[in-house]
C-alpha cells in the first residue's frame, strides 16, 4: 500500500507538470490529492514497526503472488470486455498494464496492489450487470457478510488483515450514500483480507524436521498396509493345495 500510494503521488505530480501552463482547477486539485496520498503512505508505514507472525516475503514469493493475481485480474477483464466493450473499462485495463509494468521492474508489491484493484473493479462491474437498484442493498449485505467471514477466519489464525479491514470499514461508510462505490470497496476488501495463499507462514527448522518424520512414518505405515493387503489378496484368490488324505492303516 505504501508503494501504491507513492506511485500515485508520482503520477499526480507528473500530470501537473505536464499541464503546468494551464490554469484548470483540477490540475491544482491533483496536487492536493498527491499530498493526501503522501500522508497516507506515511500513516501506513507505521505498521512496519509492529510485531506479528513472520511471513515469507522474499522476491520469489512476491513475484509468484504478482503473476498469479495479475493473471486472475486479466481473466476477469477479458471476460468483461466481451460484454461491455473495452472502451467502457479502460481504467481497469490501465491498472493491469500498470501491474505488468511494475512486475517488469521487479516492483512486485506494487504489481500486487494494482492487480488486486483491477480484479476488484472487474468483479464489481460483473456483480452489478443487469442489477436493479432495489436489489443492490441485498447484494451489499451479502458482500459485507463475506468480508466479515474472511476477516474472522484470518483473525482466528492470528493474522488480522488490517488492509482488508480498512477497505471494509470504508465500504460500510459508503453503503447508504454511494452503494455502487461501496460494492467496489467490498471487492477490494475481499481480495485484501486473505493473502495467506500468496504469503505462506515461515516455518522453523523444528517444524520442517517434524514434517519429515511424519512423512517417513506415513511411508512406513503405507508400506506395511500394502504388504498386509497383498497377503490377504493372495490368501483369498490364490488356489490352495489340497492336503493329501491320511492313508488307511
């Protein structure tokens, strides 16, 4: 999130510089927005000093996470293009392009953030296609329940998804006044609330050793069971020799 906000700051400043000769108010507003995003990045950096479970965040895992989430986002995007056309969802395409560009530069955290947003945007559009406004509250309630369930499941494992929770709270605040925007942020919350698939918990040497012991024990058990089953099959299906009768005395 820090990388995503700083990247947004750079984009806003570049846009302002490119149009500096113009007096349009929205170009000056972009500077205010950039300032807000910069302070937001500083706020998120405070979480770096907090404790918690150790996660594997090496480049290999980050790259794998980035590629997988970008692939998911692109799949949703291509599916959406078939229905409403590329011209109506250009912003989603730009986010996917931004994710790929970040991946090419080795900025896998930024790639992951942009691809998650792109997938969430596509899911929100797909969820609302052909949807009557009077049914929207029910959809939002179901999304709300889904996010709460994912947050609760992660929290029970000792991993509180602070980013997903922040999006969840923001979506709640928008649900009455801007329901369609709330739907987008519920999708973001769902995507951001469970990242255990992409960031496995770091295992200690003892845990790795115990896994090897259990694995070997299971192999021995499997071998013994296989031998017993084979002997039973032989005993049941193989013809047994008849014992010669005792000769009469």
